[in-house]
């Protein structure tokens, strides 16, 4: 970490019109993300934790403009992403990629794994031939721990952990600088999740990646985060150095979250 | 318990012997493919078509003073005196199951939204759970019992909640509604299959506390299936760890978590993230397919402590201490 800011967001806001939810108090709009700003420093892992409905996934998708913010700005690579469109936006997006939570829903079941992993190349590097694309895809798949024969197979032939690896290979094939991981291990068994977390850490060093890591799980985040932001009702209520926040949280909500984690007794 | 597959018969549940006493909580731990869910479905008579079950599952009758046991084993019949009204769950007919299921053994699942009927008010669903076993009950009594069940499940303002639909309730409240439905007819055993996995951690804590309270007050036997060892530490008196269909370790929860004797249990603990930043050590490899199990110990290919005799035969479950047993040659 060298203190350089890779991404800066200011005033990000997103609200949705509400319909028919009688037990929620408040007006006709539900504010998912309420004027959130953040810096992401090169080389760090910024974790955003919160419970369901806090807005963390909406925020993550807004950073990539998978969801259009109602307001705010996102400075990345010297440009405000929210002011770009068309080819310029496409170019800017090469530098940021996402890994999704659901290994079953995030891969097109009708595409072979090789095609899935090579697809970003097909879009962004049109000069490459199909063979060249597949070579790059093969190398990436091997790097994430899958064998070459994965290229010709379909997603349903793989386990959850393997599909997550495929998603990671796809995210990294363009060599992005920033990877946003939205609950990448939540749907995985304990031992598989540990493998994927370790892989993500190795790849971070090897590829020089910066992570924004979304999770509801404080123990998972404790293993991987440089800084942690605690989110609630669309806002950050606490943000700071990971170890510091875990050991000496300043906000009551953070303390409550930590206290609620069922701990395995220390041996 | 065996299932037919294209590659032949597989045994998702293999020589599983367990006991749960009244008011006791047994944690059943395993990852995908361990057989833990199949085992629980076998106890509810909800196995897929074509499944074959061997062994016994004794649900002790009311006449027995204190001990309500579920014992399921693959092998010759049990030794021991039988008390009068015990039932063998593996031999029940569908008609007999209708009496046992829901009334003597109940189950709650991970996703309450898929277990609850989205077009029926919550109160009606709790009532339905009661009237299924007591068809002659009066409407007034039914309503009263349903509200009482909801209150017992710590569903605040039960009269108001009873009029709501499931989508109007949060995840935690839905799970409480499920608990109310499950306990409405006074079962002696509750099977909970990952009931808090989909819930926020603060809500999980409340649900676990509720289950603890109910277990004590109602002398309810609780079979709690989870992959989370932290949850086991919170709620289980004893724990059984399953791998590839077999129990590989069992014993008092405190002891197994403090001094695991089976390499798989040790691996799970080392791979479980904690609030302290530490060394997370994955278990290399992956869970074997039931159609392609190794000849000896199922965990052997991934085990850092393996020896030559591990691949010869499946080890027996051996006592490691007074309160702990593990299926490993190293014991």
C-alpha cells in the first residue's frame, strides 16, 4: 500500500420507489445508499460489512455502474466514471471487474467454461484470434487451480468452489487494477471458502490487485481486510484499520455485530 | 441409507449411530455431500423415491420417564430392553408417519420463505399445523393455541403478526413462525437443518437463544445441522462430524472443538475463520464423490497424517477418551 488513491467515490446515492410494504415506516422511497463516499487505496483490501439490506451490494454495483447511481461521482483512472459513456466507459471498465456471490447464477450455463473466461477478451481485445484467446483463458484457469480440460466443459459440471474459481479467472483475464468481490465465499463450504480466500490473497500479490470485499461475515473479513467499513441503512457508520476496528470498535452497532458472532472457543 | 444412481448404489448415510436425549442438543456437522441432510430426511420419512434404509431409528414412547432416544444403525438389531411405546421410524407406514411427522418429530429448514405458503396468512399456517393433528379442535381453541405457539416462539405482537403474510416478515420473524409451526403440536424432537445460515448474525444469535430456551423449557431433543463450528459451540451439548456419509468424530461439543482427534475435524477448525486475524489453513483437495470413494478411509487422500494402513479398510469408530470417539487409525 503506498497511499495512492485508486478510486474515490463521493455522495453516491440510490433510492427505489417502494410499493405495498406495510410494515416499513417512512415515505414512498427506500434509500438503499445514502450519500456514501470512500477512497480505495492501491494495493489494499477494503472490506464493506453489514447485515442484509444495509446497501453494501447496491454500493458495490454502483461502483461499476452495474446499477446507475442517482447522484455522486466516481473518480477512477483520472476520470469520473459517471460522466462517461459508450467506448470511453467500456475502456474504463477494463480496469475494474467483479466477482459475484452465487457461483451457480453468475456463469452462463449454456457457454463452455473456456468461452466464459475468454469472453472479456473477445469484447476488449478484438485483435486476438480465437486460439489466442483460448490460450490466455487456459493459462488463467490453470492459475486458479483448474485443469485444461475445463475449457471445453460446462459450468454445471463443476462444484461451487470450482465455479467461483472460474468467476475469478474471468474477472482477472483483463488484468484489472481493482476487483470488487461481492460475498465471494458466502455460498461455499468452510474448507472450500478457505481455499478461495487463500487463492484471492495469492492473486492479489501476484497480479498487484486492489480489492473491495463485500461480506456479511466479520470472521471472513478479519482474515483478509486492510480496512473495514461497517455499513448500516445506506451509510457507513464506522470505517478504519481492520485490526483496530475489530479490537476496539467505537460504534455501538459495530460492537453489537462483533458480540453476535458465534465464536469457536480458543484452544 | 442407499440411493440408486447411474453409477450404482451410493450410501449417503453409512453406519450412522447416534443418540439424542430429552432436552439434549446434538450438533451434526458436515459440508456438502457429507450426508447430514439425507440423515435428517431419513428421520422424517422424507427420503427420495427409491431410497433403501437399513437399520433402526427408535423414538422412545411417552411411557419412558426421561430418555427419548433416536438411535439409527446399520447392522443387526439393537440389544436392550424395549419399553412399551417406542416406534421404529425406519419401519413406519405412510399412515403412521402422518401421526409422527409434525407431532412427535418436527423439522425446520434453512429458507423459511420456501417453507411458508406465501399466499396464506401466518396465523392460518400455524393453525394448519395444529389442526393437521387435531382435526376435531374448535376454531376458538385453534386460534388460541396458534397464538400461544407464536408467543412461545417469541414472535412479538402475535395477534398482529398472525394477520400478516410471510413476505411482510423479516427473515428472523419468518424463522420464528416456522418454529411456532414446528412446536405447535408438542414434538419431542426438533430437527433443525441450518436454520440460521441465511440469517444475519444478530438475528442468528436471537434464534439460537430462543432454541436454547425452548429446549430447556420443553425438554425438547434438538438435532441441529450446521456447517458452522461457532454455532456448534453455542448450542450443542454433543457433536457428530460427518464425512462422505459416515460419522468420523463424535463426542462432547466442548471437547471435540478443543481437542479434535480426527484429521478432518482438525482441518475444519483450521479452515474456519475467526475474529482474530490468523492463519487460515484450507484442507487440500475436495470432498469425494460418493460414487468414487477410496477403498479405505474416505478422508485419506486429503489427510496430512495418512499412513499406509489408512487405505486398506475403513477404520472403526474408536474411543479417544471417555467423551470422544473418532474414526481414525491414529486413535
